[in-house]
C-alpha cells in the first residue's frame, strides 16, 4: 500500500490576502493562499500549490530576474528564499519586524527590504558562507519613525526610492555616492502607496492613499553619479569623502512637474482611498485601485484616462502587471470572500476571474471519473472545480441555506446537493440548470445524502424529525419514509438494496429497501459516520469515542476495531479554559472514507491532523497535518504564555481595523443571521482549524481533505522525475541525426520530444522497426511517455496518417509499459483524447474502402458496409458488359466501335470528373 501522498493543490481557494505577482514569462500568476503559494498557469490551464509553508499568512512576494526563485515574507517578518521548480524553501531569514515591501534589483544581485522603519539592502551570494546564508546584509538606512510600505529600484540598480506612512519619499543610493546620501521629498497628503522610477531615467512617479499622483523629474541621468564614501566629520555630521577633490559634483535634485487627483476617475469623488497602484514603465500606464472595488488606467505623464473598471464591491488589495504589460492581476477582498482576477486591458476581457466560497466549505466529492470536484458551503452555493486546473467551471446558488452534502450521479452528468433549507436539488452538468428538486413532506433540515449506483434512488436523513426519506430519481416522487431512530440521523450510506444509517441514539440500522425492514445494532457511543466498503461486504462505523468499528455487512458480525483517540492529538484553542489534555477528551475524528480498493480508510475531524489506516491490519499507516499556519486557531499544541497579561489572553482581543490594510487580518467574518452581502455589524474571530470532510478520488491516487483552509488535494504524483536532458543545453537536431545513425532510437525520440518538433518526432517514430517498438517504449521514462501521449493526442499526425496499424502498435506498447504510472499523472483530457483517437480509427476501419476495380476506365469504389447490398449489383453489371460489346461489334465493324461502345454505355450512378465511380452512403 503506497502512502506517499503529498500536497499537490488547493481547490476552492484562489486568493486570501497579500501580494500577487507574475512569473517572468508572464503566463502564470502566483497567488498567496494563507501560508502557501499557488501558481496558476493561464496558458496551459494548470495550477499547482508549492509544498512549502510559512508559519503565518504570506503578505509580500518578489520574483527574481531569472524567474527561478521567490522571496516570500509573512506577516510576522519571516523571509523565505524559495526555489519555484521544486517548491522548497532554501533559506529562512527572520527580521523580527513587519515587512512592508521587498524587491529584487533589476540586475538580480541585491534585495531591498522595508523592515518596519528601516530600509535594508542585502547582497545575494556575496557572503563567504554562501551555502548557509545566501542573503548577506550590506547596509541599513534609518529612514522614518513610521512604517515603510513600498520600495523600488532604478533600472541601473544604483538608486532606491522608499515611502511609507509618514507621507515622505526618500531617495537613497545602493552604494556610497557623492551626489546624495538621503534625499527626502514631501508633497503628499496621505501615506505612500506606490513609488517607482521610470524607464531609463531617474524620474519618478508616486501615489498616496488620498489619491494624489506626482511625477518627479531628476536633474541627473544614469551615469552622472560619482562614487564616494560617506563618513562622520568632527562635528558628528554625515559628510562625504570624495575620490577626486578637484571634480565638481552636482547634487541630486527632484522637481515636481505634474500633479493629478486620481480620485476624480474613481466615480465616487474624493471619499475613496487608493489601496494599491502599479506603474508599467514599458507601456507607460499606471493602474490605480480603490477601496470601493474600482480600478482605473491612466497614460503617464499626461494622465489621460484609458479605462475605468469596477471589479467588485470589495476592497482591492493588490494589482500587478505582467512583464509584457498585456495582463493585470487583481486581488480583491480578504479571507474567504477574496477573489482573483486577471484582466486583459487591451481587449477589455477577463483572462481569469475566480472566487471561492464566501463561507466555510463543509463538503466535497469527486466525480466518478475524478476530473471534477464538487464543493458545498455554508453560503448555500455548490461549485464545480476542475481537479487539474483548480478553476471553478460553474456555480449553482439555488439553495437558500447552507449545503450539508453533495453527491454525484454514477453517470457523472448530474450533481445532487442537500441543504438545511429542507430540499435536495439535482443539477444537470450539460445545460447547467436545476432540473429536479426533492422536497420533504414536512419542513426539516437535511444533513446527510446518498445516491445508489444505479441512479434510481435518492436517500436523505433529517436532523429534526429523525426520519430517512427515499425518492425516485427519475420522477422525483417520495417513495418511502424510514422511521425508527430516536435521535438525529448523523450519517447514511447505500449499497445495492441496503441502507445503513447511524444516529446519536447509539444505534446503527441496516435497512432493506424492498420491505423497509431494519436490523438494529447497538454501539457504545453516539454514531458520527457510517460507510460501506466499495465491495459492500464491510460496514465501518465511527463513534464519538474515536473508535472505528468494522461489521460484516450481511450478518453484522464484529470484525474488529481501530482506536483513533490517541491519533487525534488536537491542539488547545485560544478560547479553551481547560487544559489541553482535558480538551482533547471532547474532540475526535468525525469523518471516515474507504479507499477505492477498500484496503485503507481515511479519518479526519476536530483536529489539525488526519490519518490513514490499514483496514486488514487495523493499524495506522500515516499521519498528516493539514496546516502549520499559526495565524489560525488550533495549530499550536498549547498556549503561548507570553500572550497572557493582567487582562487575559491577548489573542482574544480583536486589534484589527478595517481602515488599516496593513494590519494582519487573518480572521473570519461572522455576520448577523440572514445577511448575505455586507453587514456593518459583522465581527471577526480567528478561525479554528477543523476537517469537515475527507474523500478519495475513484482512481485511488488522490484524496481531498475539506478543512478551514479550503480543499487540500493530496496526490501520489508530486515526486519529481529526473530528466537528464534538462541538464543538457546542447540538445539539437544533430543529436537526433547522430542517434538515428547509430540506431539509438530511444535517445533520438527523447531528444525530439525535448525539442518539441513534431516532424522530428514523426521521423524518429517511423524510423523504429516494428519489432523494436516495445524495447524503445520501455526505454522511455515516465516523463517522456507522458509527452509522447500528449503529442499523439494534440497533433494531427496520428489522426491523418495512413499507417494506422503501426501507430496503434506504438500506443499499445506505451500503455502496456507505463500504464499504471500514467494513470495518475496524465490528465483526463489526454486519456480522453487517446480514447477518441482509437474510436476515430475504428470508425474509419468500419468504412474502409475495401473493393476497388477498373471497369473500362471507370474506377468503381464502394465501402465495406455497403458491400453486402452493392456487390451483387456491380457483379451483374460487370457480366452484362461483354455481351453488349459483342452485339455492337457485330452490327458495326467501324474501327471506332470501341469508342462508340464506351460512349453508348450509360452510367446509372454517375461519375466524377476523373472518371471514378463512387458509391457513398
């Protein structure tokens, strides 16, 4: 049993809070999700989550000039040096202060960090002990008594400009220059939101919170700066020691040449504040975002309005241009109400617009083919997510209360959801509509849901009246009501003609659908969850004492138990007034789920941990932690005594202020009952880490855990595959020709796949002998086998080739050797493409042109599926022609009798221009 599952993606969460950025190629956007980072590849429609995690929520992100590394800062001041390809944190630097901003220099050799009131400059790789500390502190500027919020470099990496809450811009040098030491500029009425040098010059643009944008012109140009050494003179004042005393040095000076009120373009006057701004120096466009959800674009330096766009009603937290200036990434809102937008300003269209659930996600379920994941939340919405791209494809919002359970029909064409509003709604995934609604005969809340594999029955359990309802899926009529439980029905499951239900009355019942009779089995504690094994021969029952009991389904014999109490290991919440040991007695796992083969069972609940157990051995196989994010409650095992004062635990004090966006806001909004949008009386609390659902993918290679952080997907496919060609930069066409000349077909094919040239791939494949195909396919690594499959599906070579049998031998060899590994690695679209490709050739073979002969220069062709009806008729015409020719020859002895004979014979079917007789369907 393989248990090497690792976090591969987050579903249902696209953005939390903090700064978003683009990769250097401009095709992917990097978004912070709590204490982790997700990368959305907009070109290939693929997303992944980096495996590393900070101790607190991520606030600032900066990407290197090479695009291979990231600098990530969390809200408590820890800076991580992360490699993007592997997702590993190489180095961790603790600043012990709030990080306002951090930026790589354009040359990629230095990093500027706004550390609270200071500006620090680090050298990369300049330290002697580089293997231990890749960040080496070069210098520190004490710039302000207030917090610094933004910093930027000039194009030559010689100057920096920083701004903060004291409304003053300060220009400093990255080295010692004779022209300046610290040059302050004050002309703003609010805290500085953004400041940046323009392209190729020392001219600047700055934007403040009150909406004032200033353009500053510098008297110096790149190359005018003179090196020097600043020292203290006899009076203790900073003075410069010049390298050349005779040379006259011009001091740096900035003149404000343009001032503009950006709030005039917001549509709300001067009552709104600027929350984020970003200037693209290549296209000379300034993007400004406001706290009312409006973003405007201006051309600089004329400040001509290009576009005004309202993204949402929520506050815009961050904006970022990609390198080419075509796309603009926008992060709106905070926490669970946040959304991520990528907007193409030239076409005024959305490249991506994704938003998660506004409240806690309570349930998740994989589709039968594993390609989709359905989620339901307390906001009453059901969302369908693509499991590979992590993008939401459709949202259903017909429910008027929280969704408690979602289930797929076995065909995968419909999704059913149960809600606290007392209804079950079935949605069609072809027309995206609610085509059937199941209603209880009396108003009650529905907490559980089950659908049989045949798709005929829908079963739901009520929370208030303790009944189980059975509907017909086809007609929507209520078929039966099962009564017998004396308390709330906590879980139900169905297999074949039997329904198993668990209740808080410390009993489980196995119902027979035909006669509505039940067999009752008493358990020691309240039942929390019940599940049939995939084969239906075992029933697993989870009770409130943390024990999983296995019963034989037919005779209800006890097969054994698993005690999960010690594996729960819950943390102490900030509101717990009792000790951790006493609090742990009231917390347990609440959800279980069998693996598709029935050999493993997954358990999670009121803890930061979830476990996988072996069903035959009754032993724990592996234990995971859902998160290390200390911004949430219930992560640390016990209290931090430093937070205790004479007034109590300071973690319980809400110090956040919605007007101050720099405060670390990691809390969940608690709205008044009945409110759906904004609530002026909402309060905030630190969300506690809990697991609400666990579900396995039908392939068995992935499972999803629905928790406070979202839906975390764990997969067996996260191990990186070693690719030797990635280390060779000299892979050219000569390598392919040399390998083909040496009959090394495997090396030639891998090189062609590496170059991604379709004609060379075709050449290598067709040069391989039929007897050598299995050997070459076995020599390929899984990475190249996946690429070869994608080439077969995406290209038009296999669909239009006349060597169908040859390519089918290749496809069979690849699937025989790498089928099990590719089952979980290759996305469903590729496998579906392979199936469609085979079906296409199968259809062509059925209609293959099998009979073709020449009859007096008339090419007669007919298809195989018409041979049965046409062969006899063609044969009779063929036999009748010689007799006609003999008859006409006896009547006319002219030398042109043959020609007249051909012209006199009429074609009853007609012919084409080339003289070919075609018999079609």
